[in-house]
C-alpha cells in the first residue's frame, strides 16, 4: 500500500489541565519558555488533499485559529474523555464555510458519549446554527479519509479502550498505560511515534516518563515524541536534556514531515 506524504503538527501537548495549570505558580507553570505552554493534546494531520485532526479538546477553537485552518475534512477521536472531546461544538465554523456536516470518526463508546454530551446536535429539529455532525463508527479495521489510510491501534487507559492511529510511517498514541503485544505488532515498523508521558511518578492511567521510554525502545521505534505532558514532568529544556537519543518531548506547534 502506498501512503501520501504527510505533515503532522502538534496542536496541543498538555495533559487534561493544560500547562500552565490554573492557579499554579510552580517553576513550570511560570516558565517563560514557549515550549512550556501546552494546550490540551491534539494533532493535525495533513496530506496534499486532506486535513484531519485527532481529538477536539477544549482548546480546539484556538488551535484552529492559531494554525489558520480553513478546511477540515474530519475529526478522529481517540476516546471520550473531556479533554479530548470538549471542543467539538466549534466545528460550526467549518460547517458554515464548507457548507457540509463535519465527518467524525470514533469507536462506538466514544460516539455514544458524544451524542450524550452534545444532544442538541442530534435532535430531529435542530436549533439554527447547532453543529452539523456526521458520525462514522470505526473498529480495529483500517479506514480511509480521501487519500489517508488510517489504522486504529487499540491501547489501554486503565480500563478504557483507547484508539491510537497509524498513518503509514507515523503512529499517534495518547492516553495509554498499557499496550498489548497484538497492538505493538501494528505499531512496529513506524518511523515516528508519538506516545503519552505524563510525569515522572507512576500514574494509574498514563505511562510515566520511564515507562514511555521503555515502550519506545521495546518496539525499536527510531524517533519518538512524548505528549500529554503534566506540569509535574518538569520544564521542557530540563527534561529534554536527559532523554535518550531519538526520543524528544513534543511541544505545541512543532511540526514533522514524513
Ligand atoms: Zn487525556
Ligand atoms: Zn483520557
């Protein structure tokens, strides 16, 4: 199968509270380094003909404005936690200018939560101006959006199944603390991988820094970027200086061409 060239842009690399966190005056939250300013986790994936985002958290509107996105083909969801779905209402701008429903993709559990949390988008008679959303249920089978072929990769977020996504040579995984061998098989061979690394201490539903490093090394991925970062991890520059070769912390607005 041939894959188009793609460009990945990190729209956000922060955990659910973002960095800085409201009310916090720690070293990281008061840092003046722009790499320590992390919106909620999401990426933009662009090929010559297609633009999609993975997740639309509470910062979705600002992320679209900041990257000057005028055309969006789809929103693909990893899981229904609020920091990944809360901004969905703001597809209204795209509805208005593109004159069509926004295509959204998620597993059954995620789409059920979206219908529950945005009920006004799914009623028979809609309020004028309510978001226009078209639901597409995905499972573990590859699916296609224009020229992008996307393979879902199941990972575990404590008890919750979460979808990672492989786009050719690139794999994106956020919100995981366990990856089964069958999923690692799907990830192996990726040239670039994104994985969550919340903080140094262990966490019940996220990989910590050392676990994330172990996963990357176990799967022998040559280049990895960590995301979904908490202020507890430390400053970008400090943590970056101690990472093994090939592994970096992602930061907002970083882009990678593949
Ligand atoms: Zn999250
Ligand atoms: Zn989550």
